[in-house]
């Protein structure tokens, strides 16, 4: 059974249509990459999958049920989102922020249990954030803050991890490190769906690609069937070469300097 089943989705911000007649099936246990030009609807699609936006038309089913039928707490137990940008002015400590990821699993009016504390301790170590525990979130750099929000999503221990350009503020080392963390969680029980601007990162980590253009799905399927010069030229208006890299162990893309009008 499909994890997500989207049938003829429409969504608009006022008079501007952002998602148009979009149908898509997402199977569990894969690392999906969503690629496409700016303004193609990638982030809107992620917000629809998270349940933060409601489609104007069409239906979204999650694990066999309408997405709208789930309570907010039920969704928080199943789906975690790392947004492009996280802003908070209150000086919560980084440990308090990461512990927020455990709240969907903690009964009301109770304190975090031993398992919750152990999970957060483990995430700080795994995400290379030891020493950040007592630092106020509003005193961190943008990249440091993003790493903490990524850690919070991992602490949720959900079936689905949604990444909306989650590594855009990170340096090379931490981008690779955090995508490695996400990739290691992909299994029969965990699915990662990531909006990625860098197609080479998508090629390194994803086994499924969804390529969007003008609010529609231009191509979707296994990485090797979608990541090809013809698709990239049509969607991005740039000539490319796609080749297997012995160094990365994955497909890689090189770009021409010439850009089509």
C-alpha cells in the first residue's frame, strides 16, 4: 500500500495557482528527492504532505486514510518537518528545542521519561551537537540553528521525515553529515522526502526523484529514470551530462555555462 496517494491536487495562494492537477504516489521505505526550478511548487508540496496546508481540490491519503482525518498530535507522531527557515526569539536552550521533538510521544501533564531523555542525549551526540545543550537558540548562527532544528525532527522518531531545503544554510561538512543521518534512517518503517536544490546531492542520497515544473510533476520514479540530460534540459533550461562517479558511487551531473532563454 502506498504511504502517500495524491490525486489531482490543486492549490493556490489567492489568484496564483501553485499546484495544478498534481497526482503522485509515494511508497514507504525510500529516500525521495524533490527537484525543480524556483517557484515550481516544491515547498508547497512539502507543506501539503505535512498537513500544514489543505488542498483546494483533490485528495491526499496518508497510510490509507485521508490526511485530514488525522489529529495534529497523530500527525506529529508520524511526520516530522525540517523547514527552510526557523525563527524564534525566545531564548529556549538547544536541549529544550530538541526535547520539543519528544512532546508528541509524552502524555499531557507528565514530564519526559527516561527513554525521552536518552533519545535526546543520543541525538545530540549523533548530530555532532555536544556542547550546544545549554546555548540559547536565538544566539546561534543560521547554520547552527538549522542543525538544532534537524536534531529536533530526528528526536520525533517519526515514520516520515520531510526536509524543505533543510541543508541550504549549512556548510559542506554539516550538509553531508545531516543527510547521512537522514539516509541511515531510511528503512521499511522510515521514509525521507527532501526538497533539494543541488541535483548532485539528490543523486548521492535519493533512490527516487520527483521533478516538478510549473506546479506539476514533470517526471517521477527511480533516480536513474528521472535524472537524465533530456529531463534536466527541459526543466532547468541547461545542458548537462549525467555520468556515474567512481568517487561518490552515484550518478553526478555536470552543467554547461550556457543557459537557454
